[in-house]
């Protein structure tokens, strides 16, 4: 770990740890009762009609939920400084910690895939900062990047 992150870890403890360490293991998130903070340091991608209203409306995918779940996990695995923190296969939910390059700030990302039919599924991605009031758009950019990569893996998945 770089010395700057170690020093910041003295004030912001989670910054002083590598990978997903230093944060509690996230429990299964009840996305039906998701409450976003008033701070502008989150990004939510979800299907049209989701509550709370998403920043990014996600399409319905013409693939099984298992295929979509595997594909989004593949996308997350390609991201720099992104580590799996918890996996709940029965719920098709996975949690990640993404760390900033210099200061090692942790962000939390929750991904859930829902079945919409035998060969149809939807995706919810909720990315948020652990520290700070503003994230300078980092969480939204992350979600947009993940969806761009997912589109390249599932090019026929643009039906809403």
C-alpha cells in the first residue's frame, strides 16, 4: 500500500486496508426498500419504474438471470482496484469494493439481477461512496462504464 493511503487510513480507517478489507461484509441488500442519502455521492441504475427513481434506466436483457449474473460479474472482474466483498448466489446479488488509485478511498457497489421471464432479466447497480459528500461523478461514471462493457458482452440486450 502506498504511504499516502496509509496516512489517510489514520483518519479514515477503511483507507488503510487493501482490497475489500477494513469494511464490514455487506449483508444482502433489500433493493425493494432502498433509501438513498441526500448527499450527491451515489449512482443508481435500475429498470424504469424502480423506486427510488434511478439515475440510469437499465434495459430488460434477453438472457436468463444466470447468464446476466455471470456476465456482470465478468465485467466487475475486469475493473481496476475492484474486489468482491460478498456473494449471495440465491438472490443473484454481489457486492464489491472499488478503491481509488492514490488515496485508496473505498466505494461500495451492489449488483442484483432479477428474473423477468424464462429468458429475460433485469439489472440493478447501486454504487456509493463510503467517505465524503461529493464523489465528483465517479460513481455514475463507474456504472456507465460497467454498462458499456456489459453491452459489448450482450449486444442484443437493448430491449426495454
